[in-house]
DNA sequence: AATATTTTTTAGGGTAGACTAAAAATAATT
DNA sequence: AATTATTTTTAGTCTACCCTAAAAAATATT
């Protein structure tokens, strides 16, 4: 297994390759490589039985491929916790370094790091850390966009794109923070959140798809 | 700069490429690659002006190459401190993981890690950590083999080969420990060390070249 | 000094991972 | 249904890094 193959498998996973067929086009966009390179890598991963391939349709992870994806995400997220908690990174800074570190981390290193960090369940943006065996703890959370006016909730998880995290940092939205959904503007308009202290925050319609909350009672 | 090039430069440095010409043969042994591959890499590093090359004699680091070597060693040793102090690695275990981590560590990551570790001066086997600018703090230490009977000293640094460190672990020799040189057997025989408490430890002649001490008063 | 050995270099090749350009297949539009 | 546009695949290249086998240069030995 090489870093490039690992990144490719992770990209398939992140595009939904656990349950549905992922197109070459999506992989081209996600990895910023040419279409020919995607076909190339597909044939290599196919040979190792990490993916299944439907010609001109796309690829899906096999059980074997899924296991590798989950173990990579475990490594990635444990490093993110380390960078944020111990080295003082902001949550929008952790991604790039974790992406490099995950490929050179032995299982032993990760388990020792995990113990050092006191076995965290979530990474800095609320992503669940998969278990050693590749299983993923079940966490119930709701996309903010599905909430109704009056719902009270805590921020559970947010999308981990650097610019989005920066935006939330600016909006002072952070994990665990409690809000009530005060208002939803019609025609895909913005959502107004209100803290228990009465402070109001306005969130765009599209952003509400990228925020996941835990509704209280 | 790629991991392989970095390893090659580090190997040249470790074979003395700062002050003398290093032969291809030595690099073949150190890196376990073919002689042809060494010539190959030499020409590539030559093109980047990281080494100078005397045909059929060997290579030496340029200022540029030396800077890279020292920065790599800085990264390597800071990771070693982390693995030993925070993750509980024994001193003979740190080398392999540090060797991988050093190639994927941004300068920012290393500086933040350095601060987290409270800016250590030495790695777990006593190696000095080069400064950010590539300069190396001067530390005075004497090879144990050059000591005279009666000398009192502290263990300052030891060679960082895994099996040697394991041997020292077994002999209970560790950094900072104080001994008096009690006896040297003639004809390249073993050396006897004695702790202030009167415990004696016998060290082979060859091992005495790989242990560096700080003589007291 | 001539021969034998060792070391380095050259020549030619292999694999992983990327590319461009063109061909083939699928999907969208008129 | 025919044409156009998009997506995927194939074909051919390129670079980094490694290899083996053979040639060339340097070193050792007789």
C-alpha cells in the first residue's frame, strides 16, 4: 500500500463509495488528477480487489477496501486530535498535516498516540474516530437543515473543509455549543440560531447542510 | 525534495560527508541499494547542487546539502523525543518511526512540536538537536575509549543503532548515569565501570567507542 | 610491470504514478 | 432519430527510483 493508493481509497470513501458507485469524474475533481490517471489507478486497485468496477459507471469499495479506508480515517482523525489539543492548531489547520502523517503511521504508533490522547471518540470537527477493527461507533446526529423552528440542539459535527471551518470560526460556531433554531427564511433563505444568552447568529442555507446537530430532548 | 533524496543526503552526512568524501561503496552498504542506483542518485543530487562529486572517489555535501541534512536531523530527533517522552517508547524503538515522520513534517509542525516538548537540547540517546537555522550547538564529550582509569563521568551520548541500544538497556547504562572507570583490561580487553554505589558493569572494548561521556571536574 | 580484484559507471529495463491526445462509449439536445 | 456534448478508456510519454549485466577505471597482488 502506497500513499497515493491510500489517498485514492479514502477519496472513494468520502464520495460515498461504501454504498454507491463513485464516478471517475468525481474522483478527477476530488483528487485534481487527469481522467486517464483515474482509470489507471482503478485498474490497479481492481487487481488488488480493493474496489469493484462497472465500466463507464464507476467504482465501489469492497469489504477489504472499506477496512483500509476506515483505518486511514482512524489514523487521520487521531492525528487531528493531537494537532489540535496538544500542539494548539485551530480546527481549520489540522487537515493538511494529518493528511501527511496518516500515511507513515504504524499501527503501534497510532495505538500509543490514542492512549496518550486518552482514547478520544471525536476529532476536532466532530467526526467519529473508527475503531481499530474498522467498525465505526454509531452516533445520532441531524443535519441542521432538517431542524424545525424551536428545536434546541448542540453542535455535533461540521464538514471539514478548511474554508468552511474558517467561516465557522468567524461565526463563533464551535462543537458542543448550544442553540435554538429561531427562524428559517423561506425560499432557501438563511437560518437564525440563538444561544441561551440570546445572541443571534445567521447561517446561510447551504451551510446548514454541512452542520450536524444533536437535538436536545 | 522527496523522501528518498532526503534519506540519501542524511546517509551522506552520517558517513561524514560534511568534512570528507564519502564513497559509493559506503552508501551502497548504508542504504542497501545497488551501486548503479547510487551513481544514479548522485547525478540527480549533483544537478540540484546538494553535493559535489569527484568521479571514482565519492561525494561530499555542499552548504545547501548540509543545511538540508541538519534540518532533517532536527526533525528526526524532535520526533524521537516525542515518541520516547510522550508515547513511552524505549530508546531503541524510536528510530524507525522517527525515520518515517521526519519526511512529512512541515517546519510549522516541527516548531509547534518543539514548543510542546519544551525545546529539548538532546534526543533520547543524547544526540544534539540542530537549531532551526541548521547550526548545531557545541557539546563537549569524550569517547569512553579515551578515558583513563579513575576518571569520573556522566553518560552523555550513545550510538543509535537499535541492537546497541538494546544491549545498553540490558546493561542498565542510560543517559546521565554517573560512573568511575575502575579498570581497563590490556590487549583491547573490556572496561569495568563502577557506580557511586559500588555496582560494577563490564563493557566490551568495541562498545567503548560508541559511548560518549562528560568527564566531571 | 602485468594480472587480478574491486569499485564505479554506463547501458538498458522495470514499476508506480502522473500526463496529453485521440478513440470509444454514454448521455443530452435538438 | 440524429447530432452534439460529456465521460471514460486507450495509446503513448515522462520522471523518480530502483534493478542487472557489462564496460571502464582504480586499486591490489603477484
